[in-house]
C-alpha cells in the first residue's frame, strides 16, 4: 500500500525499467542462441514473449498464428511448473519486490523452457488453437 507507493521515486522506477529492459534482452538472446523464431517486446517493467520473428509494430503484426499460440500455451505451463505465473499469452511484468536472484531463476527457466515449448509444436502438424 502506502509504503510501496512512498518508495516509488524516479530512481526506483528507472531501476525497475532497467531490469525490464535487461530481461527482454536476455529473452531475445535465448531465442537467438536457440535458433528459434521469436522475441520479447515491452516497455519499462512489462514484457511479452512472442514465437514470431520480424518487426512487430502493431496488433496485427504481433497476432500469433495457431502454432505460436500453442507454443505460448506450452511455455505458460512449463513456466508455471517452475513456479512462475505469466498470462497464458506469455505476458508478464517485474515489480520492485523481485530480486536479482529471482530474475536470474526466471532467465534460467526460460533458457530451458523456450526450446521445449517450441519443440512441443511441429510447424508441419495442424494445430487446434
């Protein structure tokens, strides 16, 4: 409540936004190292994981196809099993309560689970979204 809001000064918000940018960079590096089409987008402490390459500029360009939707659902479940709660569309946010160690655990979970989620759906198979 009040205690949290009273600590949210410009320095606090800048640090939180910096952590969000670093997390998006880490997620994008995982996609690149894994040779998986995908990216993290967002602003400040907010992020969203897309199983889609290319520049995402608006709702239409970011809209997932059936295979990407199935991969997001698989990633959601894998992350939940590791103790991380995202939306089913793989959107999330950092808060001031998250420690660097917790963010590192999330990055490690993503490094394991992004390839597994991708592999769970073959691009050649029909997908019921």
